[in-house]
């Protein structure tokens, strides 16, 4: 069984990563669809603000709760019974609100935070918030969603790195000296720091304004007693990413910039002690059914040219064209196979350029035939 088939049938979380425009959303949708057709309860999650996933799955829109796709839309009649397919788009603000309510000691504390002007301004816009909330959503689906397979469609790869780093960034924020200073005045055992805090606040107030500063201080102080819950949650998310049931699928295209981005991202995964389960290369040259060297095609073209006649000459030109395209495709796949070996991908899968856009389940099925049928992949020796 190939790595991708194993992820679809036995995996729990699949994170699809890659630069923009390489077919990441399509790949994520195909994997979730394949799992549903094999009888699993699958959900695909996008944190990309562009609403391509809804369009691809034929939905008018996606919300921040899992929306089940009617079986009649995706069931091709040949799959296992019992499968379900759902989709959702991350709503950063709604997820953050839910997190506040989860960890607040009581409703009063939750409402104090949610009503804070600073919180309302940064809940959906602060750098890193979207990525951390994506991790929160992933954990929520893992803990409470009841899904067999969760497929995550990330933003372009450099942002996806933020997605992976989000739990640690939250922990660094909680340990930040400024954060701790702002929290200190409410803790009686830290009263000795009061003078230093007041000096800091007076200086900050001159820079950003007293009213804004009051909102910020009130925001952080409202979080008193909630830090440990955030810490524990971040630690569990980090463990989830490291789990053997989680697989990272890197999607690219033959474009040089996309390949460079894929290699960069694979390097960052290695730094985080994570590995690439599979490399998917979309929009490669078709192989035209030609196996082995193309020298035979060129020899046939030469034989036809020597035979003379207009018909033979036209056929010789077509053999030459076929040899050129088949040779290009073979070189492309050989080079991309080397990329897969360098990044340590157990499986390299090639999806050729299609003659139609991927806009419905019929098209997703066509892509799935290349991703999962076993005929178009190479298992790397690494």
C-alpha cells in the first residue's frame, strides 16, 4: 500500500502544504473524498481565506462549523457504505471567542475579555492568530469532532510554517517579559514589581496613548488564571503534530519557484522533527503511455522519413513530436523524483496537466485516479 493510500485508509490527520497555485486545495479535497468513499468519516478544513474549497466541492459557502456534504453529491456508487464527507473554513474570530469561553473561570471573565476593545481589534488580525486558531480548530476536531480523517488545507507554504510554529509562539508570548509585567499588578505576591510596572506603563502610554494602553492592560489582566489552560492546550497540539497518525503531504508543481519553495518547506519540517509523508507534483507532462527510452520512437520516425511520401512524412513528424514530449516528461519526472529523494518523501506522486478545470466531484475523481490508483507514483528509496 502506498503512503497516500495508507493515509487515506488509516491516517487520522493529513496536513497539505505548498506554495500558492500548485493544487493544494484540490489535493486536500481529493484525499477527504477518497476516505469518505472508503467508508470513513472525513472532513477537510481550509485556513486559506480564498474560498476555493467551497467552489471545488460545489458548496455555496463554508462556515466555521463542519458542514456535511450531501452524500448524493459525492457518492459514485462504488464505495463503501457509512462514509461521510464534511468541510469547513476557519473563522479566526469565532474560534478565538470559543477558546476564551472554554478557559475563562466564569461567564463574567469571558464577557469581560470578549467586550474588550483591544481584543475585538486583534482577535482576527494579530500576526499569528489565524495560524494558532487553526491549530485550535484541528485539536477541537480531533477531540470532539468524531472524525476518522481530518485533512487540513493550509495557506501558501511560508504561512503554513506559521501554522506549525503557532503552539510554540503562544508559549513564548505567555513567557514574554512584557506579558508578565502586565499581569503582575493583579497578583499580590508580585507587589514588589509595582513600581517597575508603573514606569513601564507610563512610558508606553506616551507612545500609544493612555486610552489604548488601558484597553491593552485590561485585556491582559482579564486573562489572569487562564494561562495554564492555554499552555496545556498548546502542548497537546504540539504532540498531535508529532503523532504517527499525522502525515504531512507536500504539494508542488514542476515550476522552479514551486520546487524551491517545496524544498525550503521540507527543510523546516525536518527542523521540527517532522517528515514529508508524500510529495505530490501536479501539472506534470503526461507520459503518453511511453515506457522506457524514446529512442525507438525516433528510429521509427527516421524509418518513415526514408520511406518517402507525404503520408509517411506527416506520420514521421508525429512520431518525432511524441518522442519530444515523452522525453520531456521523463526528464521532468526523473528530476522531480530526485527532489523527492532529497526531501525524504517516501512516495512521489505525479498528476498530469488535465484538459479541464477541477470544479466538481467528477473532476476530483479524475485527479484521484492519479493520486491513489497506484499507476502513477514512484516509491522513493531514501
